[in-house]
C-alpha cells in the first residue's frame, strides 16, 4: 500500500516536472518568436499607436515686383483635424463646427461619425474661427500649423497675379499659369500623435525645405499703384463701365504696370464674380479707333510717301459705295502730318487706299496685330485682323482708322512702343526672373527683339506726327506735359452692338496711347476707358489720365525735363502767358 502510494506521488511529480519543462520551453519559444521573428512587426504596431504617416507639401513660393516687394506670399495658418473615434457626439460636434466654419453640416457629420483615427476637417481658417473652436473644448478635434496664401497689397495688380484655392493651388492669373513653379514639393513623413490621436508636430522645418520657387516680375509696385489710383478716379469721374492703364518701357518691352478698374481683393475672391478676375488687358479685344491711324501712316511712309504728302479730305464727307465716312470737322487738303494731328478719318482712308490692302495688312501684322504677343499670362486673345483677300472696299478704309479690326491692350501698347523704339518691336516682358527659396537665380529673362517693323527714319517721322497731335489744336493736347515732348494719339471707338449689326451711337471706348520724351522715350502708356458718359472723346477722357500717370511716373523715376526745341510749355492753373 505504502509502495503504491509513493509510486503514484513520484509519477505525479514527474508529470508536473514535464509540464513545467514544456511550459518553460513554450514560453521560451514564444519569447524567441516575439523578440526575433515578430520584433519588427510589433515595433511598427507600437509605433503606429503614437505616430502616423502623412504627406506634407512645402510652402508656396512668393511673387515679387521688380524691386523685391512682396505681391503674393504665404503666412502661417491653422487647419482643423479630427480623430473621429474619440468624438462621442458627432451630430452635436458637426452642428457647432459648421456654424463657425460655414461648411455643410451633413458632410461634416459623416466625416466625424467614422471610426477612423484621423480626418481633415478644414484647411487654413482665420484666427478668429480658431479661437471660437478652441472655446468649444471638443474632444477629438485638433489644431495644426499650416500655411495660407496672402496678398499683402490687397487689390494691387490682382487681375495679373490671380489667386489660389483653399488647397493653395493656383486658380487664376500668374498663380495659375506658374503653379508648377510656385507650388512646393511633397514628402511623406512620420509625425507623432498624442494619446487622443492628435498630431503633435507637422514637420515645419521639413516644409521650409520643400518651399516652391519664387517669381520676380517686371511690374513696379509704385507705378502700378499710381496707375490704379488714377484709373479709378478717371472711370468714376466719367461714370464709365471699366478701364485699363498699361505702362511699358519701349526699349525692353518690360511692363511696369497693368492696371484695371474695377478691382477685386484676392484675399476674399469668393465675394466677386468671375468677370472681375479677368486680365482684360490680355484676354479682351476691342476696336482701337483712331489710335490705329499711326500704324497706317507708318505703312505709308515705308511705301514711298512722306510726312508732307497731301490728300484731299472732301470737306468732311466721303462716300465709298453705300457707306459714308465723316470727319468731326471739315477739311480740304491735309498733309499726312495734319491727318494724324487732326485725326482725319477721310485722310487716313485715302492713305490706306493708296498704299493698297496687301501692304497695309502686312504692316499691321508686322506690328503684331492678329497674333498673340506670347506674354506670360493665361487666356491671351489674338484679336481680329481678317486676311486682306477678304476685305471689301469699305473694310480697307475702316481698318485704316480702327474699325473692323480688334486688338488687345497688350498688342496696342506693344505696337506704340515699337514706334517709340525706332521701329523695333519687342516681346512684352512680365517675368524678370525665377529664384529659389534661398534667393538663388534659377532662370533670368532678358528683353527679346521680335523684328524691325519699320525703319528708324519712318519711326522718327511717325513720332513727329504724334507730337504734333499733342501740341496746340491737336486732338491729344490734354496729354501735353511741362518740360517734355510728348508723342501720342487719341482714339474714340464706337462699340459694335452686341445683338445687332452696326455700331452703337451711345457706347464708346476712349483711348490715348503715347510715349515720352520724344527723342529718347522712357515710358509708353496706354489708357483705355470703356463706355464713359457725358464726354467720350479720347482726348477729353483718356489723355488727361495718360498725362497724370506719365508725370507721376517721371517724378518717381527721376527722369529730368529735356532741353528740346519741340518741347511744349504747359501752364499750371493760374499762370499767365
């Protein structure tokens, strides 16, 4: 009995020992498996518990004027994210957030109702909105550092620069055209989370390394500002629909100003309609009216005529087939100089007729009309210049004085600048250079000659005609400046009726285009005012604005008065002869 009992005890001890050995072996094997074979997997799981991978994008590059003044930049902003799995009442949270953020409550509730650990709620909110949301103390809602596009000068050159959307991608203007240059690079990085799933750091230093390239424009902030200011006063004084003012350096084609009115604030672009965004100086075509006469005269000079060649102007009325051309004043014989000075439609029609359709068309094309200038802006129009083979008798005459042909403001200022530049047409230049985030020059753009349109002799002769147009009795006398010989040409173009054939008797575009000084032109300026009321002649509406922009620009650029025998003395109010 005793032996059997002892034997059973020994057997049980052996079994227990075996079980202990087996357990130790199994625990050892499990430990070995965890530490050796599954170490990486488990470490990643642990890491994912307090970190996650996200894709970050570098800060968008800046846009500067020629003097490195900021026109578009990026500023720090706050974005709202969420850990939906931590939100106890998605409906209540969505209701409170949507009221502050102005976003769809149903969509937001759907986002907050998921069991995900991370979701974006909204990007780049205002500091006021951020403070209101902080005050809600909502569990599972987090605040992250972000960047937001900002335009420090508000509406300054807004139509040219454009703007970005909420995702910081360009939607209009240069922001759209150069989006691939300006936008930062993207990188997938691991970021830390707190116990609730909120991101603790978002790689701000990494963002700086990923910053996009910046663009330096030819625009001058000061000249752009004064152009916009004067343009606004002119449009409002004449109760006009809109206006444009462009300033160019004739020798280089650099644009110092592209001004529009009405304007818009790109910081709040959603408050405006799409029409306000359009860079009409590039996208819109209009009939130039009598401003076209200087190009017809240039073609005539290149075809053997001289400034003193005379033409009979029919005492103010001239019939071509079923059509009748009128002058504002009756003239009999006028020289080419006088035809430009007094802006005779009949005289310029006869000049165009004499040189022939083909020659006139070829020279207008050479000046750039009917083709894009290739300026660095989206949506450029070609304007309209039909083939000369399709011209009727009245077409040739009308085109000579700016009807039946349409141009963009950028084409017209480029053509006028070619005359100022001794007959050399330059490509309009808006981009000066592209630089890296640390200021290194990556691409530098230089003035580009397109072609010699007319000889320097012909250009000088056209300059004289344009100066005479600004002197006493000329149609552009209100553009004359004290101390400088100004060359210019008025244009008063009837607008074609939208739903009917023919031209409106009430709606005009008032134009003045010119340059100064005559012998060494520093600036060329175009002013175009759409549908002014009461007064509508270019010499009355656009010429004074031209004079003010040119005067203020010369003062700013320190361009001294010239000692020129042709210089016009302009008296200030209150002075006597």
